């Protein structure tokens, strides 16, 4: 048995996400940038190894080696802090979009329940009594 696209859950999900496209697009962009920044520490480690090998080949002095290693350490710190901040921004944007979608869904549900016929509300209330569930009232 196949489902049509009209009653598909994916179509409903895309309709809910449509209003939050901008936030989700920026979140994806930030995530992509942070993922690319994940490669920077590997390149910096390569630069540090190259500086040490050049020192052992007597191509650079020990003071140049120390300066190069401090520079690599500084850039490593900057890269890790910026990557963490960019990931944090991506998470904040995606969660903000998700909570806006959730709020919109809850408001829509409350509006539709307010217009539901009384017989439906009574039937739901009676059913909760039959199953032993309490509504808290």
C-alpha cells in the first residue's frame, strides 16, 4: 500500500519548515563553515612539523623555530575558539527555528481544538475517564 504525497509526513514537515528557511539556511551555512574549520588544526600541525624538520636540517635557527611554534600555537587557539563559536551560532539558529516551529504548531493545535465541536471534546473527556487517565482537572 503506497501513501500519496498529500498525506505524507514529509510534506507536512516541509510546510512547517517553510517559514523558518532563513534561520535554517544560516544554520547550515555556519555548520558548513565550522566543518571546514575542522581541517585547519591538521594543516597547523603540518606547519609545526615542517618547522621542526627544518630546524633539524639546520635550515632555521632555534629562535626561529620557537617563534614558528608559538605562532602555530596561537593560530591553533584562534581556530578552535572561532570554530566553537561558529558551531554555537549554528546550534542557536537551528534551535531557535525548531522552537518557533513548535510554538506555531502548538498555537495551531489550540486554535483548532477551540473550534472543535463540543461532542468531540465530550467524547475525548469520556474516553479519558474510561481509560483511567486524568486530565489534571
